């Protein structure tokens, strides 16, 4: 038996369903996207920290103690023999007369 309004049941159902679907579609369109595009689902982990040696730092660490050691009396005499020598310093000049 037909409904009292004269419309078929499918038409009435469709008439109520279409606005509901349009409302749901427009609400979904306004929702912000929570998934970042291009980001992998699994984030890679950083590897373990490996302490590699640096040859330049090792060179200077070896040179610093040699630069701080006091020269022998023979080295001081050899370096201070020439007045224009750039290797002779005040400590060497004071060391030579004390040795003699």
C-alpha cells in the first residue's frame, strides 16, 4: 500500500538521506588533515654514537708537551749563537750564563 503522501518509500528515504550525506561530506571537507604527507610511518632511529679519532687534534696534543718542555743547554747554545735567531728566547739567554 502506498504511503499517505503519495510518494514511494524509496523517494522519501532518498529525500531525507541526500541532505544528511551532503552535511556529512561538507563536515569532512572542513576537518584538518591529521596525517602528514611524506612522513614515513616508522621514524628511523639514530645509530649509536661512535667516537672517531681526529688526526689533527692528536697531532697538536703531541706537539703541545714538546713545545712546553725546556730546551737542553746544547739546544739553547745552538739557538742563541746567532743574534738574529728566532728560536732563542729570554729563558735560554738566562740559562747559558748559569751553565758556564
